[in-house]
């Protein structure tokens, strides 16, 4: 496996010494936000992780390898280049063996983070069960990956481009704990509420770290969904967002967008039609998530002696 994995020396040093490490995805840079805010945000997120005591590891694929921890130039490339693939699990072997540039989704980032021995992953929003999935069968591989891979995911909840109720049902079926940090309501990315109650609530990074350790200690593999509500000052009214989302969904239907193109199409449409307000919220919430993720990683490092390194069984 090491032939396909390249870990940045700073990240490797942190892992070797059981220091806190936070994995970050790259699809959000290449397909989730416009240039140059995408790169500014990616840098700011890495800085936030550092400021809270952890080492950031942004993950992407190029030169036939999965890279864990990018240089400033590599980050810049993923924010600017046109030839970058959006890589979920099913695309990984192709993009690696063809030596293409691949930005990793939540699913692919989790898998690579797990190969490297990283336990905490921070993003903005995860993929889930799409509205209309009962006929389209469009369910993100992010969810199946969360069933299988023991890397916790910090996000701002589930964006209401998805069917939030069905996504919560799916997570329940797959045994994935869903907890919200500091409130009872499950958040919906741009808004602090979603109309759904969070199945679980925890109020401190230490309590979350303890839950993670307990879950994995008792042999329950898989992820935990940690939802961190958008800061109040950046939250957007859910009813206002719903208007934009309905328009975005109608546009996607009219243009016959399908498969992996749907999520980037909807994200772009909404960003273009909300006069930058949604982009601002997006940037604020991901930095906010980076802080919580770093705090959880630090708390976890304190209570866990050391994680398995790649290639070395437990
Ligand atoms: N949701 C967001 N922002 C994002 C994504 C989802 O609010 O940037 C990206 C993530 O990389 C996520 C991917 O893993 O889209 C899900 O794509 P799909 O729905 O095709 O599985
Ligand atoms: Mn899909």
C-alpha cells in the first residue's frame, strides 16, 4: 500500500509521535468553491487547525499516489487547475493508475486518512441521500464510507440540497452515531436548524473524544458524524435557502445533470444566486469546524496511546 501513499514529513512526524492530526478534503477546493476564495479558505483552514494545536493534512491524488499533506504550491494547483477530477471511492483506482490529478471527496479523503492512521477529518458538508433518491437511487458514497471507515467527520450538518430526514435514517441504519456539538437541533449547513432533532448532543471536545475512543475500543468500526452548527453571525435563514435550493434543483433537472456532477452543480448554482452571502457562510463554518476538529484531535491524542501506523496491524 505504501507505494500508493505519500505522507508529508510534518504529518508523518506528528503521527509517529501521537500528536493531533486533522485530515482535510480537496474536492471542496476544486469543486466546492470559486477561485480565489477556495485557496484562501483552504489556507485559512490549515492555519486554524495549527492555531488550535493540531497538524493539518490536506489530502489529494497526483503522480499516481495519495498525498497526505500538501505544499502551498500543490494547494494552489488544486484551486486553479481545470483538469482536476472529483474523486470518490469508485474513481480512486482509475485516477491513481492513470496518474491524473484528483481532488478527494469526503469518502475518498476518509479512506486515505485511514490508510495514513489519521482519526479526525474536517469538512464543510458531507454528501448524503439526495431528494428523490427513492427513484434516482442517488446516495453519496460518503455514507457507505462512514459505515466502514473509522475516521470521525466534523461538518456543519447536512445541506438541504439533500433529504436530511432520509440521510439521518440511513446513518441510523448503518450504525453511525450522529451528534451535534452544543445544541439539541441538528444543523443544516447554512442554518443552525434543520427541522430535525439531533440524535445525540455533546458539549465539549473532551466528551466527543471520549465517545470516539469508546466506540472504537468496543469494536464498533466506522465513523461518527459530528455536526457543528454554523456560527450565529453567519447563519442564513432556512426558508431563504430553501427558495434557492428549489431553483437549483429545477435548473439541474432542466439541464439533465446527473451522477457525480449534481452536487458540484447545485453548490455552484447556489453560490452564484446568493450574492456571496452563502460563500461567506461556507468559509466561516469550515473554519469553525477546523477549530472544533483540532480540539477533538488534541483531546483524543491525550487519551489514546497511539494509533496503528500504516501496514502495522493493531
Ligand atoms: N457538500 C457540500 N460541500 C461540498 C460537498 C458536499 O456542502 O463540497 C462535496 C464533498 O467533497 C462531498 C461531495 O464528499 O461533494 C459529495 O459528492 P457526491 O454527492 O457526488 O457523493
Ligand atoms: Mn451521487
